[in-house]
C-alpha cells in the first residue's frame, strides 16, 4: 500500500479519547515515507474540554442546543489548530491539498442496533475558517459497511511500517490502547482495541493529584498492584470479546472504575493497578492473536509514562518493545499523520479501511469531502 499516491501536503487533526489537546500536523506525501513537516499540540479552552469529557463519560443525554453549540465550538478549535500548524510551517491554504479532520469522539456504539458513532467538529465550518478542503467523518462509512469504525490507523501503520523482517505489532497508547498486527509473511493485517490505556490513568491522576496526567508515572510508582482489584477489572466481559472490537469512554470511564473499587482505596495502588491492567490486557491480546510477534512499536502519549512502558516491556517479553521514534516516526503524532494520510486516500478515491481489522464487508473510501 503506497504511502501517498501523489506529491502533496495534507494536514491531519485529531483529539483523542483523553481530549488533552488537538494534535495538528502538516505532512508531505509522495516519497515512500511520509515526511512530518510541522506539528503541534493545540490546547483546548478548558470549558470546552470539560464539557466534552462530561459528555463522553456521562449517560449520553444532552440537549440538542448544547450538542449543536459544541459541534461548532469544536470545529472552531480544530480550525485554529490547522491555522497554527500552517503558520508554523510558513505556508498558506493554497499549499494544502486537504485537511483530514477526525473530530472529537463523544460516543461510539458499534455494538448498538443499529450501530453508530458520533464525532463533533463541523467540517464545513473548518473549511470556511481555514480556506482548505476538508475530509472528515471517516468512521461512519466503515460502520455502515458492517465494521467497527475503529481502529482506522492500521492501514496507515501497514503503509509506513510493514512488512517487517519478523511479525510486528504497533501499539497505540492513547486514551484507549489498540494493536495493529503486521505479519512478516502474506497473512492479513489485523487490529483491534485492547482496553483502557491513558483514559483511566489520567482521570485517576487528575482526581488525586490535581494534574492532568500522572507525570512520569510518579503516582503509580508509589503504589503496589492490588491483585484483588486487578482481578475485578479483568473480569469485565469486554476483554474476552473476540476481535474485531473497539471501545471508548462510554465503557471505560470513572464510573466503571468506581464500581469495582473497595472502600477507601490507596490512590497510588489504584494507579499502579491501572498500569498493570493496561499491560496485562495488551499482552493477553497479543498472545491470543499473534504469539510469534517479535517487535512491538509503541506510539501515543503513553510512551512518556516510564512506569507504563516498564510494565509493558515486562508483560510483552520476549517481544521487544520500543517507541516509534526508533523507526523515524514521532510517537506523539502518529494518529494525526494517519488522518492526513487518510485524507489523501479519500481525495484519490482509494479505500482507507482494512476489513480484516474492522470487520467491514469490504474496502471503503472513507469520509466526505468539503471543498475549500
């Protein structure tokens, strides 16, 4: 799968499950390997971020007036991120082929009947604010074709990292952890979510330290894994579901954790146990689906948590764990680069999903095009 069909520059925008910032990148395509030209993490206005988190972890009930206002506000923030990355690169809208905007997921229900997924960030508004063509709404076409609508990065991982000399896995450590399995031979690329990564860790750290995340894994490092709590967390039936599967904050949220805590828990030990939950569920999924994997390439914000990375390295052994920068790809911006790549695919009328990953009935061109 070619990394890009023609020489061009595209912007990728995404805010992940943790809604910690809007990742914005400008990527040059045309060479075998995409080139990251500029990147930044654009901050959310705190009031918007808090409302997004409340919506994504609540009961799904929201007034239509508020939903519409949030959709426009998210679009404005995404447009500002795109303009900021253009300014950093020293270019204007005429030099951008398209913006690939993932939007902000607030509800993802692939198991509902009918299934649905909801991302906010009106692409028409982004096109008006930036003067760029926008490609957006990537997930719903895959869902309509019978897929999970996620994970969508597996096709990009395969394009820029595979095939490898041995069986390789790409591990994204965002709010939710997901794996892409890249076989050394001719087997299909597989991918799926494995469960929570940073979302629960960030929520718990924010509650007990007042910080947005557990900087350096300091809180977890002071605790001990609570075997009883870990067993209760692992007993959730979602972990035993077969792939393809995907999830989000509508499942793994503070209420989910609270329902499994004993009275008066030690905050540091809960954090240590949440680290172990991520490491255990990733390792179990990898051994179940691809036990011969020799290399695991990690990306996403979780790579900056040394306690989490140490737990993963131990749980995944003898597979070798490294961050994606060892392969020339900034771990903080892999997903944003992927949505720039998906925008190029859509412009060229090429599919962006992998049915072997999402379970869709076949390859599909993803998203809609909103002209400049």
